């Protein structure tokens, strides 16, 4: 009876896996086709496997510069979000008072504010102070990403006993040393989660860079991909080749991040 149930679950898992991989298959296969082949038959393999689309997309996107911009903005933003959110959550979780409780709920409430309601005033204010382009974009990502990150860190810190802080003080460590050498290493599982959530959001974001980036050569990959979609024509064959190039760094990150997540979950289960 148990074997029959396992057999059914395996079949269901295989079907769900195929369904999940189908969009990637369509993107990869059609990235080698001509525009005519894509509109003729989307699902079949190309008549000739050629890298012409990739070469053209690589040059049209100025891929190395655009990849550098996306990596710079994403990595810097995520690092700042992790550092400031972890420190803010630590302060809010350890300093139990009415003010800290109010501040925490303010951060939680900020997650409910839709970006569309603040994007025009935000860009207007930042434009007055000449803080647009990459530096201003990173600062905005820090502000918009801090609320959820603080919420996640705060929940994790509540499960870490305060006796560890007291033990650190007895050993002569100050609060800064206690946080970075004792508390923060214990937050590795939630840090990986915060990093993944923010990397997915920032790497794929189009709306905020389209409002903030106004300097040629500073575009991110999603922003540059709009080059293939004009008013009268859509170059799907080049766009799909560019998308395939764009997801390679994310796949590499997932490959390493998945191991960290599994290790963090298993370590937490053992403890």
C-alpha cells in the first residue's frame, strides 16, 4: 500500500517538474530560432542550432556593461539591506520598550504601502537633490527592502536567548562585538532567505530603474531588455536570447544558495 502511494507521488512530482521546466524549455529553444520560426511553431526545436541570436543580443545589450550594472546594484543593495536590517532588528528585539514596539509596527505597516502610491513623489524629491541613477537607486532599494527584512530578522532574533548577550558581556565584549561575533553568525539561515528574496526582487525589477536611471550606460538588464520591444516590432528571438543570458547568474546563485538553505534548515532542526 505504501509503495502504491509512493508511486503516485513520484508521478505527480515528475509532472509538476515538467510543468515547472516548460517555460525554461520554451525560452531556451526559441532563443535559437529566427523570428519566423517562433511565430510558425513555438514548441518544436529550431531547424538549425545557431548562436547568431546570442551574438547579436550580446552586442545590442552591451551585455558586459549591463551585467556589471545589475551586479553592482543588486549586490550592493542586498549587502546594505542585510547589514542595516539585521542591526535594526537586533536593536528592536533587545530594547523592549513602547518606542521599539511602535517602530517595529511602523516597519511592518510600511510593507502594506504600494510602491505606485509613492513613486512619483519619491522620484521628484530625489531628482531635486540630484540623487538619481545608480547611487540613488541603491538607496531606494535599501529603504523599500528594509521593512520585510527587519520583520524576518526580528522573528529570528526573538528565538535567540538573551543569555548569550549576557555571556558576551561577562567575557568583556561590547554590544557591537556581541552582535557581529555571536548573534549574527546564528542568523545565517534567515540571512540567506533575506538575500534570496531581495536578489529576486532587485535583479528582476524594471519599474524602479525605469524611473530612476536616466544616464546612458547605467541601465540594468531588465531595463536594457526593453530595447527589443519597439512600438511597431518585437524582436522575440533576440529578447529570448538576452533573457537566457540574464538568468545564468541567477541560476549560479541558486545553485550555491540552495545548499546554504538546506544546511541552515538541518542545523536548526538538530538544535
